[in-house]
C-alpha cells in the first residue's frame, strides 16, 4: 500500500510539473484525485487492510493527497502566469508605429499674397475695407469720372447684369464708397475680385483680383505715393528694389502713372522674368482726380489724395515664379500642395 502510494505520488508529481496547459493539469487532477481517481481508489482499497493498519495507511494517503494538491496549485499558478505573459505579449499595441497622417489643407497662393499685402498696409495704418462685387454703373464708372460715352469704358469689357447693374470691373468702385462714407483723413486698402469679359489664357481671366489703395488728406502729394510704393516694392521684391513712374492715363486719377519695380531676378540688368527691360510693371496709380473728390462730397481745394490698384494675380505669379494665370485658377491639388 505504502509502496503504491509512493509510486503514484512520484509519477503524478512528474506529470504535474511537466504538464503545459491548465486543461491538462485539470485532467491530471481528475485522474488522480477525482471521485474515481487513482488515489481515491487506493483510499477505497483500505477496507481490505486489517483494521490496525488502516489509520497508518489513511495518514499516508491523506499526506499524499495534500502533497499532490499543493503541487497542482503551484503548477496552476505557474501556468496562469505563463498564459498571462503570453497574452500580454500577443495583445501588445505598438503605439510607436507611424500612422497615416490626415491630409491637411493649406492657403491658396493668392490668399497667402493677399494676406501679406493687407498685413503690410495695416502696419502702415491703412484700414482694410470690403466693397460689393455686384455694383451699379455709378460706383464702377460714373463717380470715377467715366461717363457713359467715355472711351475709357472700352478698356474694361464689363459684364452687365442690367443696364445699371454690373459685376465690378475694378476695385476702384470701393474708393467712391469709402469717400462717401468717411471724411478725410482716409487710408484704405480694399482687396477683392473683379470681372471682365476676357477670354481665359495665360495672362487673362474673366475673374481676377485687385488690391485698391486710397489715401486722402490735407497736403497729400505724389511724393507720398512714391514713398509708400517704394516701401511696398522693397517689402515684396527685396531691399534694393527701386520704383519708376511712367506717365499713364486713368480717368479717376490726374496725373496717372504706371509703376514699375526694378527686376529682383536680375537686379535691373535684364532677364527672362523682366523680358530684358530690367523693370516689372506692378500697378497703376495716380493722384485722385478733382472730379472724383467732388463727386464724393470732398472739397478738392482742401484735400488731395492718391490711389493705386495692384494686380494681385500678377504679383503672386512674380513672387512665386508661376508662369500662367491658369495654373493659379485651376486649383490642381498637386500645384496647391506646394504652398502648404
Ligand atoms: N482701376 C485701375 C485698373 O483697373 C487701376 C488703378 C487703381 C489705377 C487706382 C489708378 C488708381 O486698371
């Protein structure tokens, strides 16, 4: 009896310590300690022993039972730990792995340039003003000294909605709205879309952008205009940029000028960008015509002013080295991405 218990114990212990899963361990428990298990069978066979030997045998079997129960509990704890370690390893999430970044948008090159220009003029004390894209003939032409039969109307092929209402062909309409509302001193900058019935090509588009500037006060002269535009040109084309005024004609300014900046690409020697001239045309400007001041209720003997109109699309193309207006308006993502 003692011998069989020892053999069973040793065998079982070996199986317990080598078993690899909790379910195998359970099988062993049932096979050895269960109701019909091997040790239980030995316990039952005690009834065949002579009565005086039974207590001793009972002790041996119970000791074996306790020993095996402990071995099973210990192995169970080991196996649970192993299983937990394995699960932690398998289910680990690598938070260091690179994710696909969400696509993020950026500003359109025209918006970038518009912002830079409005920031620059704000810093000089200009007020940024909006004015309507749908205008009346009066604000777009009449008040700007361009009466109905004026040949200058032909310079701007206008989209008329009715005989009197049109899509503004120039942001200059905003000058009139400002001067009607605000008494001098006035320092206004007004960026916006303008419309002309042009066929779209590399240098034309039926929709484009202007930035209008207007300063009206006592004693404003062309020197003030020159000073501001020099600062502007130096800010956007580089410190050593010079400007030159060429005589021109606009009905709402007198005198009128076309303003060139020295070419920042070649420094004035002549290159592809400036088409060999050393100069790049950047805007139209002039001293506000007396008639315009008068139309807006401002006394031209008391006040003078200057105005300028920048072609935003042109400036944007020059600054970013874009060679066609089309590219700017097509909004191909591959093009726009470069400005992110
Ligand atoms: N409005 C003019 C144009 O569209 C530009 C300009 C503005 C000229 C202000 C002089 C003064 O061509």
